[in-house]
C-alpha cells in the first residue's frame, strides 16, 4: 500500500459543525489516500460538542493574547509539530494561520500550501500586504471563497496574481439542508410566529456589520400600509440593546421580533416568506445560501459579495445602509402574488444548486490538492 498523503489543516478557533467548510474539505479528501490532521490555535470542544472528522484533532488552546503580534510561542509550537510530522500539504484558513505557516514554510519546505480567505479587506493593513509579498512563494495557492474575495485579493496590492489566486465558492449541502428544515407551520410554531402574517426574516449575529438596524428602519417606513407584515431576526450579539431601542422608538414592539440565537437556525428558514440580508460586509454569506435552500426569495445589500449572487439568482438589491431603498424592495416583495413569490424562490434554489453545491466544493478542493501535488513531484 502506498503511503498516504499527510495533510495539516489549521484554523484560528475551534468551532466544528456539519456546515463548517473546513470539515467539508476533509470529506472531499478520501481516507484511502489522505491522512488529515486538523488543528485549532484557540479553544477546544466542550463535553458533548462535535469534533472534527479528521483522522486526528489538535487543540493548541493558546490564550487570545498569544495569537496577537509576533506570535512567537505560536510559531515555535507550530514549527516543532510540523517538523516532527513531515506533512505533505498545508491548508490554512484566514489571515493568522496563513501568515504563520507562510513564515514557517521558509524552513519547513512543505511542497503544497493552500491559504483560504473568507472575507474582504484581509490585506487592507500595510504590514499585512508587506508580509504577503515577502513570504509568499511558488508552494502557495490562495483560495478566495467568492468572486468578490478573489477580486479584493487581486487588487489589494499584496503581490497576489491570477497565478496564485483561485476561486472556490463557499457551498452548502443542499440535500442535507432541506432534510432538517421544518415545515412553515412547524417552524412558526417553534419560533412563536403567527401563521397568518407575512414574515421578512433574517439570520445573523446582532452586530453592526450585519446591518439589522437598516432593516428595522426600512420596515418602519411601510408598517402602516401593511399591518399583516412583520420582521423576525434570529441571532444574538452586542447590538441587541441598540436594536431594542430602535424597535421601541419606532413603535415596532409587536412587529419586529428579536428571537435570539437558535441551534441549527437553518431549520427555521421556511418560517419566513422572504429572506433579507442587509449586511455592510460579507465574504460569502452562508446564511443567504441556506435561505435559498428553503426556496425563499431573497433581498440583499449591494455589497460586492452579495451583488453577483443576487443578480444571478433573481434577488432584490438595495444600496447598503439605505433604509429608504430597502423599504422599496420590501414593498415589492409584499406585492408579489403567492405564485410569483414561489417562482422567485425556485429561481434562487436553482441558482444555488448550480453554483454552490457541496459536492462540487469538495471536488474542487480535492482537484486543487491533487494538481498541486502532481506539480510538486514534477519539479
């Protein structure tokens, strides 16, 4: 039996779930050929929490302060571990793991290195651009999780080009998503939503970048014309007090509900009639894709990472931070007939299946790894 290819996948924080795309990369690397070790710089699972499907999991469990600045202790432990294990492939997610492994690979000489960037603006800081230009070498490929992320990487001035940047869209397991979704009535019953109202819904942390305040302000502009409509927001976070104050100020106490965080929030998407994503910044938002798996029409802001999706899936688009324009899009959706709304949802679903299906995602990562391994052997 030939020796298995040893893969080291490194992430910042321990947060394993079935929808986690690092886990999906592991599932795309067949066990008869690959031996995957997954590692986390910070945190470890509590008792009863899910663990990675990798052959082995390592929890460095560094304190937050240790992963900032020069990260000397982090670098030393990573170097010792990787030197002892003699990995063939590195897959690092987000800036700190990528930056750490780029520096260390000057000495480790691991032949295949992949950095995965999930958000925009990772190299806005001068020292980050300088570090990328200094340490990137032919062993590295950088994956952007959307067209917008790739465009940002290519234009940020960090020395990245079409030769070392590749686009692999974030994805979801559409079939698995559909299987866990409750019916409309069941989801509304669990969430405490009336059966006979029109619900604009969204899922996301209550933080400023998610733009929930603009959805609330937009809905306030049309609330009197549409008394049987309401807004439901699933999520929790530091903006709750601000959003609660806005709800009170605008007289929306019974019309806008902050439902808090929910385990497996995806199961509730069919409680909504239309999904709204008013974000100010996103990489490639999985919540939007999950809403499409529920055959829902979607509304979103015109930020780069959303615009191309919304244009192609038939969604509604409004200028970010502009509640007046969002109110117009909400009204358009309200005025659709049930059949028209269903057609909008089906178009979004078909786009999702064609462009963000998890089987394609796994295949593309497997092919990327295999092509880079073949290239390294040929050199």
